[in-house]
C-alpha cells in the first residue's frame, strides 16, 4: 500500500491523517510499516484513506493488474515499500 507515500507527499502527519480519515493512528502506523497485509484491510478503511488524497482505492493499494483467475496483482507482490 502506498499510504506513507501519499501521506508524505501531502505533508501530513499520521495524526493529521487519522483526524481526516477517522482511522486510528495505530492502524495507520501498522499499515505503513507493513504489519497488515493489504488484502486484509477492510474496504471501508481503504476507501476512507483514499478519499483523503483524492485517489482511487486501487491506486492507494498499489493494484497493478489482475491474474487470469481474477485475483488482483499488487505492487507489494514485487516491491517492499518503506
């Protein structure tokens, strides 16, 4: 997930993002530090975070495509974001 990338680009602290999105600072920190698999984040959480930056949920999650079986392909499958 590209959460830290967008948050830093918007010059927001984790606290600012928490206040804007209604998502706890702890959950934001866990997502940014890779302690949460993007496939396991609740859709409502992703949508609320994406809206803060005016991007799609797919872009925020780093969706780059789809396998033949319909499963999504994520950037994180190939790259570790820090």
